């Protein structure tokens, strides 16, 4: 057995809830485990004011508190954390190699999550940090007593509305598609102003630091002090792109968990469950190898 902690049975790329849950479960199953994370452990949990539904009929938990619990469990299990950005992924001698072999493992779990796609809304990238935000818990205080719009729908929009209500002078939701029954179930109890959906929304600077929202024809939909993007996220699949082009190599065990998994509900509950399931699947695969 290698004494180098970077040579492992299982490498988990990503230190969000799914990655941390996977690493903790894998270590409990006796697998030498490495977590590769280039930013802060905990991922989006660190910016979530509250996490609902993790345990039914129990009070919600603050995102940073849940993050701290997961991190503590991983560190207590003596999981090695490699504080580096995973930039290169390859298969070498039947094992996974990350960053030219600086970390390698017999099995791999990808928990890289999703990122906001600023290009999905014309004008958002240019105005990001200048009235456009993706993080209501981070940037909400800057919009105290101002008028804001949450652009999008779903749980992400609901979370942002909750963060901003009582802080901003007014909060409205502008969906980019017709609301689903689930959307209405989440939004109706809050009593927020929900505007008619608009699929083609564009952002542009207005007078006195405002932001103007228009449709594709240039018709003004709204004008406000700040826009918070909700739901416009894409999976971080860059590490898989090179492997997808390879057809002649035998791929060792790998799994995609959390928001990276197709069909994920994109909830913390699902992310944690995915991570634990992947740990067990990795253990079984390694036993059969």
C-alpha cells in the first residue's frame, strides 16, 4: 500500500455536498480516498442561506452549517484533500490520472456540479457584478431598499426570493418559461409578484444605474436596480470532453453525481444520496476488478 495519500482507491473531483458525501461514505467503507477541489470545500452550500427537505418534518439547516458538518466528517475520516483545480483527466495503466499523475486512483467520481451560464441571457455577462448577480446571499445586502427581479424559476428562484424578501424594496419573479405545477407550489406560498413568462430576455444598462429587461423584439418588460439569475446553469463537463473522444481505451469505474448526473433533481438531498450511492458502487467495482 502506497504511503502517498494522492495515490488512492477512489478519487473524488469536487468538494460540494455530493463529493463530500461520497468521500465520507467511501472512507467508511475502507477505501483510500482523495478529494480534489480547487476552491472552497462545501461548494454552493457555502452560499445557501437555508437547505430545506434534507430531513422531513425537521427544521431547515443553514447551508454553511451543513457544509461544515460534511467537511468535518470527511476530515475526521482522514480523507486526503488535494487543494488543486483538476485540469487534466486521463486513463494511464488502467487507473485514473488527474493533472498528469499528481493524483491517481482506481476509481473516479465526478462531482463538479454546474455553473451559471451568463451567456444564456444576452447582456448578463457584461453586467455581471454591475447589477447582475447569481448569488443572493452574497450580494443581496447591496440591494437593500432597492427594486430587484429574479430572472428564472424553480427552487433556485425561490431561494433567491427568500433571501431578498424583507431586504429589497420589492422583489418580482420573471420566469423564462411557463411555470410548472412544481414552480407554482414553491412560489405561491411566498406571495411574490410573478410576471408573465418571457423566453427571450435581454439585459441592458438603463438610466441612473438601473437595468432594463427587454424581449427579443426590444419591448421593455421591466426596469429595476438589480437582476438575480436563477436556473441558468450548465454542467461542468470539461474534464469529460477529452475522454468522450477516446474510443479505444478501457475506462475504469467512473460515476457522475449531483448536478452533473443527467436527470438530477439538483437538490442537496439528491446530491448527498448520489454521493453515498457512488461510494458503494465504487467499492463493489473495485472488489470485482
